[in-house]
C-alpha cells in the first residue's frame, strides 16, 4: 500500500442494526475530534469507513461491491476502513481479498481508529479485531450533536447462541456498561438536544448493573432527567423480560408503550432447533403480562422463515402466531446460513424458492396486522415527537408513542412534542392534525 497524506475528510456508511448505526455515529465523532471533517454532500472523501453488518449473506457481499465501487478511474482509491461485524468475522479474508482496504477494525476496537489511520497513511495496513479489556466507551469523545431521538448503547454482546446467529461471535460475550457511565452519557445527550433516548443492546433487557440492578432501575433513573421526555429500549430477549421490567411499563410514564420482542418462529420444535430457550407458550405469556399492565402497548418482533428442517405445517404455526398476537410492525427474514454457526451444517436446508414463498405469505400476514393496528389508531389523540421536516411545505414528520410515523402540517420545530389527532392511516404512516 502506498503512503498517503493524513485524511482531511471522512464519510461513514453504516449498514447494520441500530447498534451499528450508533457505532457509526461514535466513529464520526472520534474522527471529528481528530480534526477530520465530514465530506460535503456529493464530494469524495479522503477516508471512507464502511461500517458493516454480518447478520445475513447479502450484507457481507455488499461490502466487497462497495469497496470495488470506491476505486477511481485512475485506479487509486480513498483510504478505506472496514469496520463493524464483517470486519470482526472476516478481517483477514478482507485484507487478502481487497488490497485497497487499509484498515480493518472490529466493533470493540474502533476507539483505536486514529492510530490505525496514522499507520495506514505510512503505507502499513492495520487490522485490529481485539476485544480489549479497556472499553471503547472510556476513550471515546463526549457526544455533541444529536437529533431529537438518540441511541445509547447500554449492553453489548450475546451469550444466547441461537444456532443461526453470528452475533455472539462478532460482538462477544454479554457486557453491561455501568450505571454511572450511562447516566453521564444520557445527561450529555439531553444537553445536546435529545428528547428521546433509545437504550440499545443485543439483549438490552439482560442489562445488569454491578449491584445487580435490572434495566427497569436504569429506566427509572433516566425518567428523572429533566428535559428527557421519552425512553425506549431494544432489542429484548423473551427470557430476560423480568417482572420488574414489565411493571415499568405500568409505572414509568416516560417509558413508551412499545415492545420489540423477537420470537423468530411459532413452532416449539423449530424454536428448540434454533436454541431459542423459550417456547411459543412462554413467549405468549410474557406478551400477556405486558398487555395486562399496559393494554395499549404496541408489539413488534423478528421472524425467520425456512430455518433448516422447517416443514410447511411448522411454518404455518408462525402464521397462526402472527394472527394471534396482532403486531404493530415486524421484521421478517429468509434464513441465511452463516459460516461457523451450527445451523449452517444442519440437515434439511430449505430451498430458496420455498423460503421466498413463505416469506411472501408471512409478510402479507404481517402487513394485515400492521394495517389493522394503524387503522385502530385513527381517532386517537397522542403526542408526536417531531424528528424532521416533511417533503411538503410546512409538513413535519415524527413518531407517536407507539413508534408509528406520523406526518402533519402546522407550526412546529424539530424536538417539539406536539398534540396531534390521528386522522388517517396510510400504507406505512399516519396523517395527523395538529391540536
Ligand atoms: N438479539 C436479537 C436479535 C439480533 S439479530 C434477538 O435475539 O432477538 C436481528 C434479527 O436478525 C434476529 O432477530 C433474526 O430475526 C435475524 N437473523 C439473525 N440471524 C439470522 C440468519 N442467520 N438468517 C436470517 N435472519 C437472521
Ligand atoms: Fe443472535 Fe439469538 Fe443472541 Fe439474538 S439472542 S443476538 S438472535 S444469538
Ligand atoms: Fe449486524 Fe452486527 Fe448488528 S451483525 S445486526 S451489525 S450486531
């Protein structure tokens, strides 16, 4: 790799989950603190950070095509750093396959980016996929610029080892950040203008303080922050929904009535093969408890179709579950065999065509569910947190307490909490009238 001047401008592209997006923001802040500026819209940057996701096949393939596309006509390329979960899982392979990549950095080591950039500028390619004892959170600069709604990573990693999933390998073991660190970062986010904080974790409800306080205690403390209006958390595992956290949905007004609780499949044999460690019945019981304390709660989930060995009848159990629960929104995916996971070598891999057909049927059912939820909201009056301008003159976009996108026309500003009557449900959003 040739030597190059230190980069003056950067661009960070994030491809993954909300935590991946959070990491992308933190990397941008870190680069900013080094005096490197975000590249102006439409202009090439000296440094490109590809913040990758490894959860499904296409995600990784996209990285290689993106690297290819960064090549200029004269054969040169900007300084390229591959970060995120593909970097963690396939660091050495990326270095071998893509000579234009100067830096590979994993999700637990990106606080070391400045040193790696200096190395790369000297013509030395740098790889760091350590999961170091010192945490990135102790080193990263304070947050300065955030929108009305901000993310806060409270917990990382996963000890659950579902048989299809790479996260335990790319993010490592479950680690919780300390209560005092989180309160300090939350205060800074509020000072920077955040009205809503979404607590993030691969298993956010497994968060524990040293003193063994559960997530509800953190939520309780955050609710006392003046200036913070809304609290959310995602993603939760059904087995970590404690009574305390469920009751928080009744007792803490700032905790929004929304729960993302992935189930993956509606059949117990499939759930066992997935090593989900919950059953359909135990999942439904949790939903029941939450609905008892918070009847208006909006429910969301993740689904995988075509897990190895899944039969037609077993898939249909998933459709039945969807109908039974009545979700407000969901994510659904075709099973993707991931290298190194037990499911990748299981018997009974389902043909793509069958997966396509199942996904279509599932998404149609989820769509019906979402439409029903949105239509049932028409006539409600609620608060909307204004997040950005809409396309039309005087139009604003924001979120209802149930995480629905709402647009309305009127006098408002980003960060306002306004009262809105929900008057019409469209495909994916609702239109509202300012009260
Ligand atoms: N910790 C969360 C999910 C993290 S990954 C949980 O357990 O719920 C986000 C979603 O990606 C998962 O819920 C799952 O639906 C999907 N997913 C993970 N691995 C997958 C794979 N190999 N193929 C298809 N979808 C997958
Ligand atoms: Fe992956 Fe399962 Fe952990 Fe979720 S709980 S991150 S699906 S291993
Ligand atoms: Fe993807 Fe890593 Fe998130 S694999 S889903 S970016 S934890």
